[in-house]
């Protein structure tokens, strides 16, 4: 008899052992988050290093603290309103002790007019109507500008205060370069800057801008050996001629009636120059290249 037919059944495989939770690799989502954080961290480090390089060697931000460069750069309490009712907004600089300074808009730019009498009642009304505000312009300064060349006339320079007037609370000033090393400068009757007997016309700023050359006898003024003076009434002198020493530049504030500058304490050594102001980025509505 034939042997009975049997069907072969393979043995069942035992299930694999359960994985140890402690040895489980991180989930893909967790690995993705860590990778993203690592990439962002690298980018932030690079951005920080780049920002520090730019800050130390290339650009610096400055806030204008005072009104010595008004109306080009404003620092302090001002009122913008139509002072002479000609349809154009004029600028009045409010000062704590002295009378306000008026800058009238002539259709192209603001022109200094000198001190004006404004009553306390007018000031209160201007403040109530929102005309008076505190404004401190913020600028960008190119720190590389004077590494390879001397300053040029008309540039707005930031510099370390000369040793003769240095104070811890005001170590840095900003003024406009007016005289270059070795030059002899004078002023005409309207206060326009002159060289070799002719009004300086390049850049055009000096053609239209007049400076106060009569200086009062006050504690902040000292006669300089490189400036020739003539008497101008009791307790005052007038600048007759300026000789800019080699290795220095002569700087003036645009707000000639309220600026302590080279007229008061002489030239600035070229080694003191920190950079050239070239752009105002605040207020946003007044952004412009300088």
C-alpha cells in the first residue's frame, strides 16, 4: 500500500524582539528641527560677524545731539510752521535761554534769518497745536572716507574733539569742512567764505551761505594764533583772515549763529577725523543723501 500523502507545513518564525525605547533613533521630524536650528544659528553667527566688521571698519550710526548743523541736520526742539504766511513751512529753533532762531523757506531751501522774538504765549499756542517737536536726526557715517585721502570742502565730517576743548560728555563733533590745509581764507560783507579774493562757489553751498564773523567775548571763545582779528565794538572782534595750518582743516557749523566751531577753537587735526556723514536715514520722511 502506498504511504499516506502528507502536506509539509513550514515552521512559524518567532516575532522579532521589541525594540528598546531608549535605543530608538530620533524621529525624522526632530532631526529636521535640529537641522533648521543649526542652519539658522550658522546664519546668525555670520550676520553678527559681518555686522561687527561693518560697524568697526566701514559704517557707523550717529544721532545729532544739538542744533549746530541746522537746517541741514536737526538736533533739539524745533517748530515747523508758516512763520511769514507765504504758504511755505519755515523752521524755528527753540532754545532754552536765548531767543529762537528763524530759518525762512525761500522756495528752494531754508535760509537763516537770525534771532526772532517769540512770546511765551505764542510758544504755548504752537505747542498746543502740535507745531513744536523734539527732533534728533540720525545719519550714516562712512568711516573709510578719510583713510586714503584728505577731506574735501563742503563734506560733513565727524571728528574727535580737539584736545583744547575735549570733555568726556562731548568727545565727538560734526561740522562742515570749510578750509583745507595750507589755505588762507577771508569773508565778504555778507559772511560768504572767500579764497584768493573770490567767493568760493564749489560746492555751491558756500556761494549762498553766509557765516557770522563777529564773535563776542565769552568763555567759549579764545583768539587763535592762526586767525587775524579786528576790533568790532566793545567786547567783540571780527575775523579778518584765517590761515589753516598744514595737517589741519577748518570746520564750521551750518547754524552759524549757534555753533561753536573752528571760529572759536581753531582747526581740527586730520588725524582726528572719524568719517564723512553721507546719508540721513531718520526721520523716515526726510531721508536723503548729504
